[in-house]
């Protein structure tokens, strides 16, 4: 004896039934819609020169690509390597993928879920006494669907929050790119400054060794005193001590820059000298209002605010009934030939709702929590904007004043070089002692190193200004 039971139904029938029913049900979305907050935006940046302030234009240094700002070919190669291999960039990209997957998970709650299953059972009983041999085979196949209706917009608000979180992570990644480009450029320029200081120190050391040999010879012949020789030795030792200190710092900075590139510590290729790095005397800052769209950290903070705003709707939706629809369908018959006849069809459809009655203040405090988190994100957004304006103003005045300082330092170094030459000539002519040479040589060496630092500070200010204006993430 055999008995066969089958239940099946096309999946789309149940799915379409639920969709059709939900389409006729009215729905709404609770919670506040997002509106960008008003912020106090200045008409012009502080730190501009008088000429720049009178001719503010929409063009901005931050709109340019990083390879248009940093034209050293070796530096461009380092930045490209860093953008590809740097671990912070790769971590930020992984976070974007996580947020994208989370958005898909959250968005799936808006749609019906369907499941299917089946089993085949075969049973045989041997004959026993008056009971004949018995065999039964049962097959079962069923498909069901359920849908938690988003009547109050709970899942739509959750999806809105997840989408904003994804965008926030995207802008966080752009901020990582901006910071990385600035850090690589800054580290490279710092390295070129140390190279220049090392070159100055070695050149000075060679010149002072020659002077020491001459002074020693004159001392041996009784023309100069031992004091002159000792003073000449001081100049040599001062320059000689500077060389290993600079070589140590150069190698350490190379190691730091190598890690930014995603490499193990190693040598860094060099391109243009520090004094050959192109940069204009003045750069366009653009309109302050455009900074709200260009700075990646501001855009990230705003998307975090959008997400927090949407979470208020999620929390408020919990006050209302949760409506669910379920349905199954198919056919059932013990004879396969009658499986798809009218009487064999079976189905069921049900709707239910659940209304919270007492939660001990949980729902109310969930709303309060969401509102407090939104307020926090709003304050963070406003704080980020003010910080951005501060960064730009500081970078503008730094770039302008560092250039003025570098020009004066060049004049000072030129004067110190002439004084050192004159004192050397006076000493050789016997018109003065070596103390005058010592003083002027020391001043000249110090001023040369200070000039190298001033030249570095000027290009570093350009890097900071480019970063503050939101440049670097455009690829």
C-alpha cells in the first residue's frame, strides 16, 4: 500500500499576492525629514592678503588635482604608490564595503521573505499477525512567504540611516586620501630640506677643514697663535657634528615615509631640490561656502547627522502596531493524476499586528536617545565646519608670512656670507684675529640652515593649505 502527499505552489503567486495587498494599504513615515542646518559662513577667509580679499573668485586651490599642485615627478610616483598600498587607505576601503553590505541587509527588511522546503519519507512495516505488510511513501513540498509591512516607515528610515552611514564611510575614505597625500608630500619636502642641510653641512665642513689646515700651518710658523688654531677647530667640529645628526634624521624620515607607502623601511628616491619645487607667490582660496561641499570631513559629519536624524524615525515607529502578513499555497492529493485539479488546491493567508502596551519606558528612552545622538552629531557637524574655516585661515596666513620670512632670511644669509668672506680676508691680511672669523662663520652656517628651514616651511604651508581647502581626494 502506498500513499503520496504533495504540496506545491509557484513562488511568485504568494509573492505577488502580498505585494498587491500591501500596495493598497496606506502607509506613512514617522520621524523628521532631514534638512541641512544653517551655519554661519563668512564671506571671505581670514588670512588673505589685501589684494586677494578684494578680488575673491570661485576658483580654489582645493579644486585642483594633487598632481597639478605637486609637480615633482618622484613625489608624484610616491603619492601614487601610497594611494595604492597604504594600509589606512585599504582599511577605509574595507569599511566602505562593510557599510555597503550592511545597507543591503537593512534594505532587505522592506521586502517579503520567502522560503521553501520539502521532504520525502518512505516507511515499510513487515507483516505481523493479522496486520499485512504495510509500505508508505510521503513526499512534501511547500513554499511560504511573509512580510512585515513597513506601515510606519521603520524599515525605510533604517535604510535611510544605513545609506547615510555608507556615504559617511565613503567620505571618511576620501578624508584618508586627503590626509595621505598631504602627509606624503610633507614628508618628502621635509626629506629634501634635510638633504639640503646635509649638503650645506658637508660643504661647510670641507671649507672649514681647509681653513684649519691653513691656520695650523700658520701657527706652526709662529704667525698665528694656538688660540686661532683652537677656534678654527671649533668651526670644524661644529660642522662635523651636524653631519651624523642629519644623516640619522634622514634615514629615520625615510623609514617613516616608506611605511606611508605601504613598504618596509628603505631608501626614498629624490627628484627636484627643495629650492626648485614650483609654487606660486599667491594661491586662490575660493569661496568659504564651497568648502562645505569640498571638505571630506565636513561631508562625513553631515552624513553622520543624516543617519542620526533617520534613527529618530526608527525609534518613533516602535510606538505603533507592527503589521505582518503571511501566506502559503499549493496542492495536495494522494493521487498524482489529480494533483492539479481544482479540489486539490490548498492555501492559507493571514494577517496580524502587535501593539506595544507596556515597555517600562524603553520606547520613550529609545526616542530620547536617538534625539540626543542627533544633537551630538549636529554639534559635531557645526564644530567640524568651524574647524575647517580655522584650518584654511591659519594655512593662508602661514603661507603668506612664511614666504615673507623666507625672503628676509635670504637677505640675512647673503649678508652673513659677505661678512664671513670679509672677515676671512681681514684675518689673512692680519687686520683681525680669528675670533672675528669664528663669529661670522658661525653666523653664516646657522643662517644657511635657517634659510633651508624657511624654504621648507613655505612649501609645507602650501601642503597644509591644499589639505585645508579639501584638496587631494580628487582622483
